[in-house]
């Protein structure tokens, strides 16, 4: 009788688990984040480029929040099922731009999830105030 140690059993499950979610993560569609911001990404073309809109639920300005255009690219070099991507949002209601970079994942339930990092650049009057322009 062969005994399987818990370590070997966990290793086997980890190797089998990725095949359970055979779906491909697709950026195209509507997305909502934890804060209620939403975006819509149009079709990704053969070169990986896409356009869409972003409507933020969070802002540091007192301006009326407006839907803003986004332009991005998805990596299409090796056609992975969980692609990396990046996009820029040019805010329609303020003098700032945000860039996002991330990856589209399929979670353990087969749900598509975007994990991103972002960098916001705001307008400043002069170079001496450059330090406070990026968040």
C-alpha cells in the first residue's frame, strides 16, 4: 500500500486546478469595481488595441463627474488565456490622465476578474509643483 503525504496531495491538486478553468479571460464588455466605478471596453482588434469609456465614482475635484474616453492595448504576443493589458483614461471633467496596467484573470469559479494598478497625473502650474502632480 502506497501512502500519499499531504504535501504530495496538495501539489497534485495545484497542478490539476488550472485545467478546471479552461475559459479565456476576455476584456471586452462592462466592468464595475469595488467603489462603483464602471467601464466599458469595446472589441479588441487583431493588434490588441481597444477603446471604451470609464465613469468613475471617485474624484478629488468638485467638477461634475463625466464619462471619459479610454484607449488601451492587450498583449497578443503569445495568446495566453489570462492576458496582460494597459489603458489610459483622459478625464473629461478635469486636467488629469490616469494610466492603468493589469492582468485579466479567471478565478476559481470561472469568473473574469481584472487586477490593476494605476497612476494619476494631474496638471500643475509650474515645475516647482511637480511633486504634487502624481498620485
